[in-house]
């Protein structure tokens, strides 16, 4: 049997590209097309080179290490937890695509063999391989649409990153339709701190600004707000940069109750979106 290197490279490239595109869509990773292509090219190049090493029983371990490298090159992760979650997603999709191809080979009575590294070798026509990718692509497309619809309908949590001078605070924000508080002077929506961590972060910045006589937070002042318990004053201020859901937003921060019952760091404002 003659194996053409360009055919192997093309098959692996298409295989990896579909997998990484599914990971990107399902996990909503904010990565460029160039990054996606680079991760695909990296995985394909190494995958084509690995069989030449004759690793034997270590082939599976080598492929697992390669998958870690592929997901790492893809990037777009904000935490280690998110990276490992997407690595598991990549593994799951890989087995799903491999299972789809095996199923098609079995139904069409093709000769195929499962290698030690769990890869599938077959002399079947290229059209069956392409058909398997199309079937998996169709299923994955609907899976992406389903997962994203569930995310849109169920979760109201957003990743938030706040920058003040050279200090950064990564937070979890909860979008509450009831918070429509806006500053009457600037018209900006007010985001309220709701956790001990966020309260301490901004309190420390306020204290540092007072001690150095160089305010770190912009124009700190009190505004009057109405709550269920009556009218009260709230300290509000601006920050250098406020990013929520990957986009920079113009907001003010309000120093709220650090013992608030919300399971988040910030209570986002409905008007900021």
C-alpha cells in the first residue's frame, strides 16, 4: 500500500480544524482565525511526524501530550480551569469524530484497524472519510447551537476584568435586570460590589489614594440611591478600564454591601449592555 504524505497531511489538517473549530464555538473562545489555523497546523505537522518515531506503546501518551499542545496553542483561556475544561472537550470531540468514522466504516463493511494509539487505519475510499467528517460536522453544528442556546437562556454570569493603574481585578459579574441605577451627573450605569473580595480591593485603592494624596480611582463621590429599606448614600467612582463579556464598558463602580447574598463579585447593570 502506498501512502502519500500530502494526503495524510490534508486529512489530519481537516480533522484537527473541525475539532478546534467546534471547541472554539462551544467554549466561545475569543481567538483569531490565524490562531485557529496555527493550532491546526501545529497539530497536523506533529501528528504526521510521530509515526516516524516508532514509539510503540508510548504512541498514545505522545498523542495525549500533542493534544495538550494543540489546545494550548489555540489559546483564549483566562484560567487554568478553563484550559483543562477545553482540553477535556477536545478529547471528547476527538473520540466522537473517531467513533463516527468507525461507524461509517463498519456500516459500509470496510476493512479498518484500531492502532495502539487509538487511531483508525483503513483502505476505504476518500469519499467515506469525507462523508464521516460531514456527518460529524452536521452533528457538531447542531450541538454548538444547542449548547449556546442553553448558555444564553440559563446563565447571566459574565467574566469581568477591571484595571486601575497597574492593578487588575478579575471578577465574576451577575447581570440583574433590577439594577438600573445610573449616576444623575454623568448618566453612566453603576455596577455594585457584592463580595468581600471586590469590596476589599476597592477599599484598599481608596485608602492608598488617600495616603498618597494621589487618587487612584476617578472622581470618588457619594450619590443617593433608593432601596427597599429606604434612601441611602453610596460611594461611587470610575476606573481606568472595565471589560465585561470581552468588551470595554463605560460604567461607575458603587461600593455595595460586602456581605451581600449574591454569589458573585459584582452586580452588573442592565443598561451597560
